């Protein structure tokens, strides 16, 4: 173990924590659990290990005068004040690429789970209700119209899978992608109006805050289903709850929420939603690959080598 001191922003999973502890002196969540001790070690902290959900403010960075690098184990880094890091010359890295397949798989799984009512069907069998009756009919996914909000690496992986389901795919993004065969629509509302399923996979942050609002949900309509595998912040959660309650949309399948790990009671009580606890990248294989890349970025930095996956702004 080197004497380099780093702080872990969250209760990191063993897959990252163990190799980190083998390589560095790791203070886990000290800023939250023991502020007094944190103040003592803060001047020596040279790196932050974070997850995609971590919030790393300019104020926190100010307390870490020796900070050199923030390594995020996640593709999303919307919780990091990248401008403040850049102004300080602090490097920021993330883990793009390695989780595309898993997040795309989960988007398909959520669509299918909602349309074919898998959670309800499972409860139905377990509760012994089958001999007494049958389930209400579900909805067909194959051949349905899919709108993808955000056509980056993961959006394209979703489109690939959806093509195999014979879905009719359209998308919205900052601009049309000439190399893709799918139809481009300039706004989320225009896309929603043409979609049975609207899947959100755009980065979080101020640029996309509440992009999916009451107007977009109204355009999706009473037969439409919203799927979110991006960030809770991209959806106006209040407007979503209202749309689900009024029948303005048919349902939703959500892996991410505004105030994780807290999920509004109203959503938890609804029958027309499927809810999962931010598990888009949560397979052993992918979390290992993410941890390896997050660690490799730290090691490259401290060895004076080029970073493997800096965020695009850096
Ligand atoms: C994880 C994520 O929840 O990659 C992201 O942006 O949100 C997720 O993969 C998390 O960052 C795992 O550490």
C-alpha cells in the first residue's frame, strides 16, 4: 500500500473498495461520518473515489487543497462540479463503454416487465391466485413504436436490441446522427407523440433537468409507457406522478429517481409502474469492469501516465 490518501464518497462496493485499499490509504465517507477527523486528513487527500450518484461540489473540493483527481465509477458524472475541478486543475475520470450492454439490457427488461406485467404475474402465482382466475391481458412489445431520448452509446445499444424485437425506432438527441437508420425528431414532445414506449437514456445535469415534463407526458398519451434508465433529474417527478394518477400516460418503468434511495410513496403504491433500485449496471461482470477502469485511472494518474477515460470536458 502506498501512502497516498484518498477519500471514498460512498460506501463503495467490495469490487472497488478492496483493490483501492490494497493500493492506497482509503478514508471511506469520512466527510459524512466523522467531520472532525475529516478536517484533519483533508489537507492530505489527493484523490476522490466516487460513484455515478456521488455529489462532489466546489465547496467539498475547496476543503481538499491537495486534491489532484476525481475518479468516478460510473459513466454519469453529473454530480461532479466539473467546471470547479477544471478551474482547480483537478482531473475527472469516469467509466464509459463498459456498462452499455447492461444498461441496454435493463431498458429492454423494464419495457418487457411493464408490458407483460412480470412483477404482478409473479405475485399472482405466489399468492395462489392462478387456480381462481386469470391475469388481465398485457401489452405487446414486439413491433411497438419505441422513442429513445438520447442516442449516445447506450441509446444505440438499446436501439440494436429493440431492432431485434421488430420495434419501430425513432429518437431525439442534440442533433441527428447521419450514420443511424432511425428517424430523428427534434424534441422530446414530438418523439413522445410518435411512441408507445419512451425510453430515457440521456446524461443528467443542468442541461437535461426535467426535460420530460407534463407536456412530453401528455404527448406520450394514455397508451404510452415511460422508461427511465438515465437519471431521476431528467424527469419532472411530480408531473410524472400526476400523469400516472390521471391516466395521462399508461404507466412507467423506472430504475432511477430524483432523491435516491428514497422513492415517492405515491409511486410505490401504484400498480401501473415497475420500480427497480438503480441497477442498470449492476451485474458482477460490469461492476468489475467499471471498478477496474476507475482504479486504472487513479493508477495512471499517480504513475504520471495518460488517463484512460477522462470526462470529455477535461
Ligand atoms: C451506478 C451509474 O449506479 O454509471 C452510472 O452513471 O449511475 C451507475 O452505473 C454507479 O455509478 C455504480 O458505481
